[in-house]
C-alpha cells in the first residue's frame, strides 16, 4: 500500500469530471488537483506551448510527492502524452481520450458522434482511435472551442443557443451515441440531452480513466485501501470559479492559488 497522493491536472476546471470518478472508485486515495485556468483554453495553443505548460504542471505534482499522474485533459493527452512519459519515467502517467470503442459497441444504428475541442478532433491520436475502434460505424467527428469558456467562467447565459448550433450536425446524422472528448463537456450533459433527445446515449471518459488508475495502482501494489483521504486543490486562476465547480460535484474543500 502506498499513501502518496494521485495527481490530477487539467487546463482548468473540466478535469474535476475525471477527478470525481477517480475518488468514487478508489475512495481511500488522496489526490492533488491542479487546474491551469490562467492559461485556459489550451486548444488555441501550439503543441510546444501545451507541452511547456503541461511539463510544469507534472513537475509541480511530482514535487508534491504524487505517485501517479492523470492528464485529465484531452488536448494535453493528444499533444504530448508520449513526450511527458519519456521525460517523467519515475511515475505512471495516464492520459484521457474519448470512449470511441464503447460508443461503437453501444450504438444501435451504427452512427456515432465524437465531440472534442478543435485540436483534439483534428489530432492524429483521435483519428487513429476512430480507425481502430469505429471502422464499421458512421462517425461524425467534430471539434469546437466555443464551450470551454462557458464552463471555465461558470456562465449559463447563452449556452443553450451555442449548444444547439454545435450539436446540430449530430442531429442531422441521426447519431444514437455521443462520445465526449473534452473533460469540460460532461458538465453540460443535461443540456446536451435536452437538445439531442432521450434516445441518444452520452458517454464520457471519467469511469474508464478511474478504472485504469485502479488497475495501474493494483499492478504496482500501490493501491491504498485503508486510509482517510485528503483532497487538495490548486488553480492558477480565480479560486472562486474552481470552488464553484467543486461545490457542484459535492465537495467544499478549500482551493489555493498557485503559480506554475
């Protein structure tokens, strides 16, 4: 058993959707979360810029003695997961990707949608996922950078109109499963369901990543199963915004500001 914390990082508040599933599945594990809201969104940055920021976040978590790192950000994952793993070999680093395989398996009509940020949707990483797991499906792979700012700012005004526009191509294609390729997007599931209809299943990566975290820790004999967990949260941006999203997932822990 290893009582060191799990590190979770994201470009902002979206990674809390992943964090929530991790603490549900491994309830005795302590965690340290860092959201880089100051530099969000990452989707408009170059791969070198993303790598520089992500490397600082990973190093910060390692300095805080984390035993495993979760990149709870699709953009970071598709941009530099392999580079980060080469640079930081001392601990496992787990990336997050859309659940394309599950979407293809659960689709009844063979028409699936994948919604990500623009950089993730255009990445070779995501194209390879589609080619590997959804070859016999009709895939609508779309990217948008219009939704993350709403979630980061905690605003709901105008979101329905934007969502309706963003989701319209999926409705035209008559998809019956939508895979979310951004950790921010699960916070909009209810609104998406209203627009797409009750017959469209909406999937996110949270549970799959939590299961992977558990498998890795078990394989390394580092899973903590008899310990009162400690949850620590940092943000490079406005503390009140991360606190607001935390409360929405049932946590009232204090948030500290940090420089990276």
